[in-house]
């Protein structure tokens, strides 16, 4: 299997990992200076493009995020009193590709928090670099001067709550699920997973990201380096296979 990486386009969601530098380096100017994190991301791209396998990173956090994405968009609509709809249009140019959650009338990407604690952590911490790069890419592709990363506090789906209850049952090592201590713990867990008692306007944390041409240019400047690494890696893999044969 072969693939031409000389014109490879890179997902906005991968920009954060690809833009990491080696320790002590302020910039990356050659493939020899790529960080370990950037190389891991490039390997994922290589495997997807050549073999059609995308690395699945399962977690309960990602599962909830995918399950309640529409609920997050609905929550935004109710708070802002604007009918938002899930965007299904992927955009691309010569360097990048991406699909924002919302593009009309504003550019927005939703992040559904696992619980109220992670929600408030997002409110106290600086925006994750990966999210910032991702939104810069979306601003570029969709032609916006700014976009929003919206952290949403949405009820956890029933199936995930039941999974957490089962895990807790085994951790507590109680004789039955009717154990009073276990039932009390389940009640506390459900309170941690549902938020209908909290006003809607308190369940959204919106971070504005203004389009920064310098950041976008810095990404584009590295695209040739990423392509060169992929081309060399591709050549090495198939050269090795030919020798083995």
C-alpha cells in the first residue's frame, strides 16, 4: 500500500500535538527537530492514510462527549436564544481540514464536561493549547475573525451512570447491591452526574478565541516539515518490506 504525502492536509484537531516542540526548542525547522508528541501524531496520520485504521482512544469522557453533543448544542440554543444546528460541512484548503460543531451564525465548538468539577476546572485554567489551535484552524477554514470553545455541563446518559454504579459496586466489595452504604453511594453518584437543579446559564463556559494570523502562519510553515517526515517514514517502511522479501 502506498500514499503520496507530499500534499497531505492536516486536521485542525491534530494541530496542537503537531505543533509541540522538543524540550528547549522555540521552533521546529527540520524533521530532526520534531518532538516525540509530533511524531506520534504523524504516525497516527500515516496509519490512517495508508492502512485505513484510525487509532481509537476510548474513555468515558469521550463517550459522554459524543453521546451528548446534540444536547450541548441545544443548551447553547436555549441560553443564547438562537437556533443552532450541528454543522456537517467539512472544510479544507491546501494545508488543513476540519469540521467545526457550529458555523451558523457563529463559529463554535462544544466540549461536554464529565462532571461539575471538570467544568469548573475549565473555568479556572487557561484554554488547552489543542483547543486553541483547533479553533484557529476553524477560523481559517470557515472565514471567521473569532470562534468560541464552549464547555457545557450536560446530564450524563443513563447507560454511563449505570456503568459507574457497577464499577463502584466492585470497588466497595459489598455483598449485594441492596447494601445501605452502596445505595447511599449510588445516590451521591447520581447527584454528581445530573445537573437539572443548576440554572442553564450557569452550565456554559464560553472561551473566545480570536483569529491570529501569526499562529496560522506558524502552522503552515511547519506543514512542509510534517509532509517531509511522512514521505521519509513512508519510504522507510516500504523499503524495509522490500528488503525483507
